[in-house]
């Protein structure tokens, strides 16, 4: 069946145009109704739904219950009454989905912090003064983000902790809306790497039978527009398509089962630098749990290994961390295991490098002995840069003394052929005269 989406925007901004024109109107499995406020209580509408006419944001539950997913953009909370918000919340709790986008009048800056909608979002929103991040960046995927259906088959476009994106053609976002900590039941899929707090960019959370999510970035239009102009592949359609399908509960890749994911803060370390280990453990319902016993085995190429215990950390449930000071150098293999209710869970192995990958740059003194030897072996001569002027004078003198060899032919071809013809003719005349054979 079709996924029905109600998209509410507060301004005619570029994100609205990108989502409506380049995604909602082009997806054959989505019916949508988009309302964008051009002035107070005056809306411009776009829709592909038949039999439904909306002049403003609907207030009755019967109308709102027709939609599977709600997308709220840069719309201040003051334009949604308490009864409208409660109706949306009830639809979400009964199996619907809600995605709130970043903006100057959404999330915390839009006054949603203490509203019914704000209470079911996966992150703390803060107050209206929480502000924006205006530095360009590409969202950095967390270990959960790499495996989430929203980023299925497009994770290669995004960096992860310690690694760059495998496909580096995606333009950065212009910034994002600041948000607070993730709630206990939430999962952070992507973060903003340019600030110390590493604020969430994409976060999701189950709400009874439904789901909520935030996308704080500004703006994905560049993900569609720039690659299209350059004739490059873009994750724009897949990102929004998988996002909405997940919010509607239509994603077949979502599995409620026990699991553990692990990560390190970097991929390469100095010999005396500590490795920061982190893991997320989920129970059979797919919820974060603090009741697991989590250990990491760090194994060197020689077979020697160390074991480290990860402890539960404050904040969202199911998060564990540890700091390990490596005893071994070279390539290390990290395997994280979690024991939960007599079940052993194993995360995907992580490989890190410990050592000095740029050791050749630590000694940059000029090795004149080696340079002299190379010059001698190749028939040349080594000269220090300080003798450059003298070397140029020597080259000029050598140029002036250079011998010039000119080829001089030993015979003149026309004379040769004249003599040859004369001899041949003389021989013929003599033979005729003396009747010689």
C-alpha cells in the first residue's frame, strides 16, 4: 500500500523544494500533502492525493490519522495548537512516524522543547536560544548508523570515526541546528564532527508502536543538486526514501534482536596513545541495555593479546566504553563481545594501526654521502646548493669549450657516377673496336 506523508513547512526554503520536487513527487510509492506557510495561517499546498483538500494544518484526528508519516520542517511551535500536537503524538504512538527537520524555527529554536511533540523526539531540544552550527560538514556515521536501514547502501558517501568517506563526491551540509543529549531509548545514527559536543544530526527512537526521528542538517538540496549538475551519483533519493519508509514502519531491514556494535575513536595511533573503545548493546527488543557484560580482546599479529572490560556510560542506554593503552605495535585486531542473559554477542572485528606511519619524515637532514654516491654511480656529480653559482659558471665554461664535430663526406656522388659511366663506356668501345668478348 501507499505511504501517506503530511509535510508541514514554515517558510519557502530550499529544503522544502528539494524534498517536494525531487523526492515526494517522484516516489511512486508515496502519496503526500505538503503545506508551506507563506504568511500567518496562509498556506501554499502541493499534493498528489485525490479526494483530500486542506487549506491549513488539520486539527481533527480523523484527518491526521490518514497519514503514516509526518515531516515537520521550519515551522514554529506556536503555529501548532496543543490539540493538533496531541493528535499527531497519538497517531505516532499508534504506529505512525514523525520526522522533524532542523531550521531556525524548529526543534529548540522553534520552541518545541516542552511541547507534546518535543517530548517524543529522540533528543533533548533545549530552549529557543540553543542556536545553530554554521560550519560546513558531512555527517559522520556512528557504528549504529552504518548498519541502520536509513543508510543502507549509501553509507559509503559518509565518513565514520577515523575514516573518510569511501565515495568522496558528496558536498557538505551548510550546518545544522544544535540539539541536546540523546534520550535513553534513542539511537544516534550520525553526528556533527566539527564541534566538541558532536551534536546529533540523525537520531531515531521508538515511541510505543511508532517511531520518531530528527534530521538537524541544512540542507540536503546540495546532495541532489550538485551531483546532478556534475553527472555524479547521489544518495539523496535513497536517503529520503529509506528515511520515510523507516518512519512508516515499512523497512524490512529493521530487526528487533539482541546485538552489539563496536567502534574505536580512530584508525591509527601513536605508540603511547590510548585507544578509546566504545560499544552499543541492545536486548531482544532492540532497546539499549545496561545489563550486559562487555569485553574487548585486543590481539597482535604475533598472537599475543590483552583483554579489556567496557563499562556502562551515562546517557543513552546500552552504551559502554573503555580506554586501552596498547602494549603492542603494528596491526591490532579488536573483537568486542557482550554477554546478555546467557547469550554471547560478537561485534564485527575492528583493525587499528599502532606505530608511527610517518617515521620517514622524522629525520629530514640532508644525506650528502648518499647523494654523492648516487651521482657517482650514475656518471654524474653531486653539488651542494650553496655552490650553485659556481656550478653555473662551470657549466657555462664547459659549454664554450665544447668540441663541435662536423661530418665531411669522402666523395662527391655526381663525380663518382660520371667516372663510373666513363669507365663503362670506354670498356664497351674497346671491346667493339678490337672485337673482344
